C-alpha cells in the first residue's frame, strides 16, 4: 500500500510515511487494491466492510459502533425524500466514519498526540476516537464556534484552542503547533476519506441493490461527496450497480467556492468573500481537494447549488417539525434537495439527502422559520 500525490506523482510507502502531505504541498491518496464491497455476514457497523477498506491490524481498530445509520423517508413541502441520518453516529456527526479508520491507522503507527483544526464536529469526533485509543488530542477551532461543540470536544478529553481570524488562520496555527505531534487534518488524511465510502454502500444496500437518481449533501472540504463518489465507483466497477447517481453539492451562499468554481469551471479555487452563515460547519473558503470535487460532479452529471440563509432556516424548521433535529449545515442539503426537486425534469426522482450533524450541537440557534 503506497501513498501517491496526484500533483507531482511522488510515491511513498504508507507503512512508514508520517508526512501529512506531499513535500510539494499536494494531498496524499492511498494506492491499494481491495476486494469489491462486501460486508461480513452477521456483523453490524462500518467495520463489517473491512475487507474492502484499507488494511488495519485487528488489534488497532478503534470503533464506537459507527455506521449503519437509518434511511428515513420524509416529506418536505409535498415532496418525498430519503434522509440518510448520519447524525445518528456515536458523536452526532458523519465524521465518525472517517476517524474510525484514520485513528485506527495512526494507533497502529504508534502516534500518541494528534492535532486537528475544525469547526467543531471533526474535532469532537477525533477527541472521542483519539481518547478511546489513549491518545492526546489538541483541537484548534474558530473563536466563534457554537459553545455546545466546544464543550463536546472538552468532554471527550480534547484540548480546545480557540483561534481568531477565520478557518485559514485556524489551520495555520494548528499546523505550526503540530510540529510537536502529528497533524491529523481530516481534509488531508487519506485514511479518513475512505470512511464515507461506506455511505454509498449502505445506501445501495438500503435500496435493495438499486441506486438513487441523486444524492444531495452539504459540502465544505468535500469529504462526503468524494467518499460517495469513490464508494459508488467501487460498486460500479464491480458490476454491482448499472451507473452512478447524480451528486449534488450544497453550500451556503455566504461561503460557496465550489459553486462559484462549478459555474465558472475554474481550475483553481476561486476567491470568495466569507459572510456570516448558520452553516458554520461548511464555512470553508479553500477546499483542499477542490479539483477532485469538480471532477466528481462532472463524472456524475452533478451540480452545485448555493443556498441562502432564509432557505437554510426554512429547511431547518421543516426537518425539525418532521422529527429530524439536525444542525443548520444539514439543512443546507435539505434546502438544496427542495430546489433540485422543484425542477420539472427531477420531479419523480429518488433523491437521498445526507443529514450530517445532530441538532443538539446547535440548540443555541434554534429553528426560527
């Protein structure tokens, strides 16, 4: 199993490399051959797919029972959607899918101190999994993150370091501090990005081997979108499904670099003004894997939609009144699905919406619509 940089072509052995990115500045990708997606009979959770995931020694696996989240049919504004409730993961976030793999690998590598920059969910999830593995976890966060997220990180034993100046400043401070440990940044970590592949496998399993017409998800760094793309591709390559569902990237209009880049087909991340938004978890002006995100959208005949604050608040309230209390960031995807579904050519499609974070993390900002 090797690490490869798509930017410069460099390869290094995954078993011995501790660099969190290529020397050229590009993100690593795992090069490996795994069997087609097949779950282990009689087992539950994400690790039942372990034969089709990057290899980790059995003794190193760090799990909290993540995965196998429910797919709940829900009517919003007169239309039926299938809500993939990934906020039902152990720490209330889809990030658990990534960290169970990444922390297990880092445990096997003997790492003892992890650093992460996060808007809250990734940091809380890492604090939980890192703590369970006996590691020290330091999480650098924006100074204005919701207090429930800050308290959640601390409750798991994570060290919380608030930084002023936006997400780029938070990341820079974290990388600098990580000289004394290991920078585990989820946007960069190649093991982390394999976790959400299992979302695709579960969706097809839930639909009795069929694929939905479209899957809508919130996009910040694009981890869910890229995991879904990789997961559906693995099934398609194995002949398990006949094609790929359309992927729909949803971003808050207040910070929508992927949408702007999609509309202009820009090769590099376009500059955007970052405004205030309810969807703090995807307030990401410069996605690390921007080029890969656009390629996934092109390959699936997908699209990217910018959602207003009014649309976010309205969808948030609709979901809550349907029994689904989610973070406003999840409501971005629901609002995008509503807009997508109103288009005549999509009226009868099967649309899955990924709900990414538990609403209890954002009760300081309740639904207002």
